[in-house]
C-alpha cells in the first residue's frame, strides 16, 4: 500500500492536535485553563492591614501558600499569627518577623513578576528569634521555612526589611557656610537622631560605628554609637564604658546630651584634640541616646513646655523601663547576712521571666552580658542629683535610708567628677533629701537598672538627674550642654582609675571567669574571655587576690598613689592545683548551657537556670500550650504546625 500523500498526513495531524486532553486545570465552563507563566503574573494592590508597612505596594494571586483571594488570606491561621506575633513574643523580633511573613503571604510583585525574599535574611532572623519561640513553647512557623519559600541573591531576591534600614528621612544639608563640626542644639526626632548618629560614625569611620542592640516594642532600633581605636572589637585591657539616655521617654535632656556628645567626640578627634584622641584610643565608649524611643514619640507629640510629668514616661507596653529589671537587691540583702556566700554576680531569679519583661529591658540585659562593661551612667531628668547604688533601700519603709554598696569608696571617687554644675552641690528640688547631691537607698521600689548592673555584672552604674525640667525648651539645650560636657568627659576618663591586668596560666593562656577579690570589699569581679579585667579602686593600699577553679590563688599587695590618674597594671599567673579542681564558688550555682536571654551569663560558660524550661516540656496529660485556645477560637483551621510536640 502506498504511503499517504503528505497533504493528507498533515490534515490528520492537525485534527489530532486540535482536541487534545487537557493537561492543565479546567475552569467552571469546562474549558482547559493554562496558568500564567512564572514570569508573567498579574499584579494587584496590596490590601492587607497587617502588611501595610511592607516595602512594596503590589502582590499577586495565588500566593506562595496557594491562597487565591484576600478573604482566604485574612481567614488563614498564618495571617492571624502575623497579626498577634509581637504580643505573643512581647515585642521581640518586631516588626522583622511580621514583614518577613508578609513577604510569603503576600509576595512582592513587580513588572508582572514575583520576587521572593532573600534566604539569608530569613536565616539570620531565625537564628536571632528562635529563642523567643522556644520561650512560649511554639514551633517555628512552616511558612518561614528559609529553604522552601525564599531565594538566594543569585536568583534575584530582595530584602523584605529594607524599609526598616533605609526608610529614614532624607539627609538634611547643614546651613550654608557652616563647618561639618557644627552641632545643632535642637531636639531630634527618632529619624533625625538615627541620621545624626550614622552621619557622625561615617565621618569618623576609623574610630566609630553604629549598631543596634535590639528593637523597641514598636519596632524602633535601639541604636548605639561606639567610639574606639578598633570599632566593633574588644581590645585587651581596654575598658568599656556605656552611657544611656531617655530611659523614660519624656526625660529628653540625656538623649540630647548624648547626641551632642557623639558629635563632639568625632569633631574633636578629627581636629586633633589630644585629650579626646587619648580617650578614644584607650577606651571603648558606647552611647545609647534613647532606650525608650516609643515613649519619646508620645512625649514629643505634646512638645517641650507642654509635656506632662508622666506623658511618654513608659514604653509602648506601659512599663517603666527603669523598674523593669530583676530585683536582685532584695536577694543581696539576704545573702549579705550569710557568711561565706557570694553576694555578687547574682543570677536572675526564675520567677522574673514569668512577669512582663519589655523587649528594651531584654536588649539591655543581653548587651550587658555580651560586653564586659566597667562603668556606666543612666541619664534622667526631673531633679538635680546623682544617685549611686544601692538605689533600693534596705528598709523599703525608710526611703531615704543610707544604703551603700561594698564599693562605697568608689562612690567617693566618682562623686567628685559628677558635680555637673554649681547647682548640683546641693539638692534643691524634688522629693528627695540628700547631702552633697548624692543619694543612696532613696527608693522603696526595687528592680532599678543601676542595682542590677552592680549585682549581676562587673559594671558600676550611677543615675544622673540632669535637671528639674524633663522636656526642656530648645533654647535651654546649649546651656545644658555647657554645664554637663566637662563632667561627662571626666566620668568616662574615670574608668581608667584603679587597677587592670591579665590573668593567665603558666603557659600564658588566658584564664576567663577568674575571680578578682579585694580584701575588705565583699564584691568580686570576673575576668573577660581574654583573661583581662578592670577593677575600680580609690587611692590607697589594697590586697588583691586572683583565683579560679583548678588553680592556686595568688595574692598581691597594691599601692595606688593619690595623684595616680591611670590604672595600675597588676597581672596574675595562676599555677594548676596538684589535685582535682576545688569548688570555690560558694553558695550560688549557675547551671544550664543557655540562659533565658539566649547567651552566656555574666560568668561566661556558667549561666542562669532557664525559667521557661518546664513550659517547653510536653505535659503529662498532653495539654496544649496556653496560646493554643486563642488560635482555635478564631479559625476553623487548627494550626497544628505551631505545636512542638
């Protein structure tokens, strides 16, 4: 049989392919529907309230989770989780996680193409935020799987947090004719403050940098500017000092003083001021102008001269941040009465974590555990006084009872440099009664930040009330700066008083967490990971002891002349014991590989017991976590993917 003619064969092929079986989905009319190509989608306006502050305005359907309408998205348990995540995590990782989740629930659409968020952003957030999920016994959300819904930079990903990093107002040019060293003595909004700090760090990049220690409850960065000869690194035997302002949002003088101080340090360093160059080359300085940026926004809305005594004082959770720290002073008063028990580096009580702890407070505590601070000052307003630990009176009913620390002589060393103006030589305002403008034990309320610094770490912190007006008018700021500049510089220089050194073994290896004891002062400090230490001490003769587990202790006599302005160097070489290590840490025990802040405690390897460990374990009766009923009451879809067990 002869082959079919070519024209007939072509006709058969056309008819064979004209009615193929549908290999795609059929629409309601029964017609075969081919979905749009991956690189050709229809962009629609982003209409999710929870994602209204995303860095883009258009998305597409179906989403990466196959949601096909706004109604389906808003009814999903994934969207409900994003809506309440910052309350569940008490402000931690906010708004970062929410914006990351929005990038999956409502993917970015540009030019008819879907852009996926970057995988490395997801991985970084998961590492930082996993402890917060563990703390409430919640599994990491499946839709934040960094490998499934995210892309690499080579695949053209984008940063869903770009608006947080680059959404500040455009830089303002200085008035014409003014030098770059010009300081504008005015109030600064949050955006202006961040811009000034970053611009200052850029001008002095070889000795300065900015970094964030965390976020406020409303998602604002707690931005620090650091000055050091090697920014970002702890140098051997270089002491670390921190100054914190705006703990109470409506007390703004300290906030502005630290913004001016940052600009002054940078400008004077560049101009060759020998005092400032020596300070920055020998000291690592950390300035946190605003610990409570959320409260400041409330106070600033009323403005200087109109702000009430309490408006904006608390953070966005209505918490007083200065009184949100663990009460270690009460425990100290009990321990101090017991002979042979340590009363320094007191661990955080387990019950503290069951209360409401602000993300700002957690950020400060984690910061203190990360950096071996020696000296600190928190700047307040509303009075004209310097307050030293202990801030919490030994007898709460007697608010003005003299309640000194074992380092009472160090108080005298610091007091002389903190007489910030002539008016501070006498307490003239406020409800407190004091002599020579210093106070101790003035409060009947525990949980103060200065006491926590002293009892949990090596850091000695004082509280400085800069003036009676909490929100001073702009025309008063220059005078306030002139009254306080010299004392701020003197205070930072005081960190070099006393002794410093390195503790090492006979092979020259540093011994971290070694104890440095001073006879007659029942408050020890510990060495940093590099084995270095700093001990504030007044002039005089001191007996100093260094000891560590597994080593013999070494005793040295140290004489500090009255006119000595720089720390004397006292090194220790410890010899190993002939037998097994002795447990010389009497009384308190620190156990567990990780503390509740997700890192090492003030003693390094040994950390506080985890107060949430019991909540992370599955209960014997198989009951669900406390948050489970909330999700099941709002949605018919039970998010079992949030359960860890």
